[in-house]
């Protein structure tokens, strides 16, 4: 009976997903809607002067747009990297500029800062970092996603290309990009002077490696997709680790869109552009994983990586498992290499129930829910957890 209920629930979600999926970037919208959305992105590209210029390393590619603003100002430019949310994944090298970027560019121009802005796009088959809906932040994994792993190499190449100031490299991101910001600085704390993670989550255990970096955290107190306590926990962990230049801003009455206030506020960027990498920061080192942990991570995941976020889940050391709908059937048990799991509760659609249908059992380390755990289909009012990472959704 449990299996029958589960399959019915999956089928209902899948039908709804197929209808909702068209509303999101890269989601198979009718041709007219796709054209309209593409025109919107192209207008943003024109207005911001960003240029599409993918970064290529060997056989790997990271889609980026870039532009050097206020190039007539004296001195070397700073570099600011932007990571988008889960809804802007894709391969068009356009959608990543939809949310937040126009406000960032306005502040760079208004403040006459000589800055190279780089906006990165995550493919639909990946995440910037593991996502986790509740509890403590997502634990840092032995290996980053392929795209996230390219970010440090891309930055080092851009420092050379623009003769930029290596002591003024900054990174910011919203939602999934907030997670990605935390993930990136935790792996390469020596590379960044400052970071602005917005409505994301992190691994508090990494706070000691970030104690010498300037960090300004933003979140809305009514965020129903990424719990506000994830930012509060990380802020406390950083303070406890001895970070003297960490700030936390919680916007009252604001839901998941806290980036709108953060990026529209000139003070956010006045603070950012004053930050410089410290001598201690240059020597900071991210967590070192064992060869065994890295080898297990490379063997892990299995699966087919299809439209629903990857039929991988399961127990990677054992080759993957079913996982479908983003890890749903095979999630759970990260100590065995499983991980983010699929359908922790079917979200608001089913009243928050049925936590055991995927994502594993938290007492055994299961993190449940991500990537779908980030809220499913917010434009439809949110199925909540759900289907595990439809590209371009959330």
C-alpha cells in the first residue's frame, strides 16, 4: 500500500511538473514564450554591457558573461563573481543575468568602481553546491560540482586577462548561488577578499578556514525555501571562529527574495569594494579531504543524470541505485555516499507529510530533499520539497 501511495504521489507531481516546467528558463515553454524570455535576457545583456565569453579549460566549459566597468578609473580593477539561483540553470549563457545582476551593475556604475563583473551559469544537470532544506547547512563534499570546480581557475585566468587586483576578488550569489558562494570560498579561502552569500546555506564546520575573510550575509526572516537559521548558524560559527569582519542582515517580513533588498542597497557595495584580502587570508587553506574520500566521491553518484535532476541518488560506492526524480528512491544515508535524496515531504502540496519517501533518514545522515527540496515550483505557490531538481525550476 505504501508503494502504491508513493507511486500515485510521484505521478501527480510529475503531471503537475510537466505543466509547470514550461514556466521556467530552459523548461520547454511554448515557442512564443521562449522567444519573449530570450528577448528579455538579451535586453538585460545589452543594458548591462555584459559580453558572453565562455571559459574553457581542456574539455570543460563554464558559461560566463563579463564586462569591465568604469575602465577609465585609475588603478587595477577588482573582480566580482556572481552565482545565480536554481531557476536560471541552463546552457544559454543568458538566464544567469535575470535576477540581481541589473542592480549589481547599477551600483558598480553609480559608485564609479573599476570592476570586472563575471556572471556564471550552472548547467541544468548540476548544482553549484549541495542543497539542504532544513537543519544544519549542507556539509562540504570531497569534490565540488564540475562547474563550481572551474570557478577558481576561471578567476585566476581573469586576473591575468584584465591585470586585475588579486587582493580585491569578491564573490556573491543568491539562493543556490548563496550555497555556491559558501562552497567556493570554503574550498579556496585564499582567493577571495570578501563574499556576500544571500539566502543560502553552508557547512558551519568550515568557519575556521573563513575567519580571515570579510563576509556579509543576507536573509529574509520569512524565507520558506531556505531556512533563515542556516545563515544565523553560519554567522555564529564565524564569530566563534574569531572572524571580526562578518555581518548578518536579516530582513523583517521578507521571504526568499532577500537579494532584491541586498543588491539594491548602495551600502552593500560600498562595504564590499572597501575590502581587501588580508595577509592571513592569503595563507588560508580549505579543508583537505583524504584520498579515500575523494576516490569514493569520484566513484559515487551513478545514474543517468536525466531531466529530473539525475537518476543517481542511492549509495554511490555501490554504483548509484535508482534515485529517480533527483535521488528520490535511492537518496539517504550520506555516510554510505548517498546524499541529497529526493522527495522529503512533497512539500506544501501534501501538507508537508511523508518524509520517509525519499532523502533517507536524518538519523542516519540523510539530508533529504535537495535539489528539489529548495521549493519545487515557487511560481505555482510551491510544492515545497518535491521532485528533486527540475532544471530551471525554483
